[in-house]
């Protein structure tokens, strides 16, 4: 009797302790503070950013390529378009092809972001002469939507095969071919969607689903499936959800470096606070792509092989989706070297995006971002969907899990929880 009472007391004590620790670890939005968002600090930061961009393009030799790369990326991040930015892109695009791949790739990316129809001639020249698969891919995507007619730029298949005979060994070029030959237009069926949402990826793991439109300028949502297979609910019985954006500054496909968040499965390994001012002090969901970490870390110790294997990755998916190519993007992007994709909040200046459908969310360099509203006078947080997400994830009680990013359809409107709720078994 004493043993039973003692064990019962011990269990209750441990449960109480864990619950108290969880309560202590909850993020109190009212205590989140960022000096960066205070009006005078933010104004100074962006004023200096614009000044440095303009100075770089007007006074700095292009041979100082690191400064040019930074200026291009900074201009892209706030959609800055002026004569100096335009002339800088023009100058960079007319450099000797493939002499500086980092600068060339970034310039093509920013041209794609800011000046879709201004540099068709220069981009076509790079498309025809580059031996760099990434430059070739961005150039092809630029020309696809530019004012140059298709007859002037390809027979794409023929150019691809001539330039890259072993293109089928390069995941970027494989995805590019699929996209430009209209084979990458797969849509997930309702039956597949139900299978994905109700699938047990790995016993005892928390699953975060990040659900989006094909047109990433429209916000998606994130929902959480608990370790018991049921979806996390709010106090009123509705499915917990927050808005989330999977849009990069470039809006390039996910298989391109710095493109939109790739679709597929990521491993969740915890959370942390970023030192980056424009991400802010709210903890991020720490996720890792295939190839970014060991298989042991990615599969939480459940891997079958010590090295990365595509068939092991697709075994995570429900059977009906093991031939669904869009969910392979994460694997292919990781194989190509893409990494550091996380789910975070934002202290960015939202005025630069006020005319966009995703406002007041903010784009990134390929991460998932959540809405945060900050007081410019005090620096304290007013509203944080990111804090809601982290608190909700912590409440499930297991730091290890999986994040599944996928596109729902091609409707031009935000994803809503009402669309998803009817597909859930639990």
C-alpha cells in the first residue's frame, strides 16, 4: 500500500514538475522586446541600407564582388528599384560569363525579382553561353516569363541536352526540365491529401503541416498533429492554426538556391533564438533538410542506413504519395546544398510589402515566416503568430518531429482552416 501510494505520489509530482516547467517555458508575448523595431533604430537601419546600396553601385568597383552581392541582396529584400540598382544589374549581367558565379547567380536572381522584362537580351546571352547549371536554370525561368517570345529562346530540350549531356544527374536541371516541359504541374488529389494529413510519419512524433497555394504570394497555414495522431485544438474546439508564408524574395521555385520553401519533409530538432535582428527574439522552430544533417539526426535515430538514400526518404510518405514528385523537392534541394531553412517570426519593416497579398507577413530567403506586430515606440511585441506556434508545439511535449510543406492547389487566395478541417479524420 505504501509502495503504491509512493509511486502514485512520485508520478503526480513528476507530472506536476513537467507541467510547471512547460508553463515556465511558454513564451510570454508581452515580454518579447526588440530594440531593432523602435522607430528611430529601424529608420536608421533602412536608411543606411539604401545609402549603402546606392553607394556600392555608384562608387564601388564591381571587382569588389562581395559588396556588390550584399548590395544586390539588400535591394532585393526591400524591393528597391531605382536607376542605380538597375544600372548595377545591367553592369553585372554584362560581365564575362561564368567569371564570378556567385555574383552572376545573385544578379540573375535579383533581376528576376525586380526587373522581369528589362534584361531579356543580357539574360538570353547568359542562357546561351553559361556552363553553370544554376545560372542556366534562373536564366531559363527569367526568359520563360519575359517579353521575349519562346521561338527566340528555345527548343529548351535540345539546348539542355547539348549544354548538359548528363543533366539527369543534376536535381536542379531535372526539376527545371519538368517545370518548363509542363510535367511539373502535378496537383495533389483529395484522396492523397487525406492520406498525407492523416499519415503516421513516425511513431510518437509531432507533425507540423505547412500548407500553401502554388502561387506563394498568398499566405498558407500551419497546423499541428500531436503524438497521438490527433490535431491540436484551441480551447473552443477548433483546429489550432496560424498563417505562414513560404515565399522567398525572389519567388523562384524551391529547387533554386534562395527560392521559395521547397515542398517535402523536414526534420524538427528543437527551437532556438536567432541573433539576426530582422528575425527577432521570438524562438524559431529549428528544422533541418535532408543532407544538411546526418540521417541519425534527421530520422531521430530511426534510420536504416548511415548515408542518405532516396528510397528511405520516400518511405516516410504515405504509399499513395511515394511517386508524387513535388514532395521530393526537399530531398533534391538538400542534395544540391540547400540548408538553413527554419520557421521564424519577423521584425522586418512591413511597409515595403504593404501592397502585396501576404501583408503584413514578410518574405524571406526561403524560410517559413509568421506574422509579428511590434510597437515602434516601446519595442515590445503586440502580436505574434510565431509565439503561438512555438507555444503550441511545446505543449505537445516532444521536441523532435517532422515538418511537412506542401502546396494545396492553384487558387489565388489565402489557405483557410475551413478547407483543411473537413479532410481530417481526427
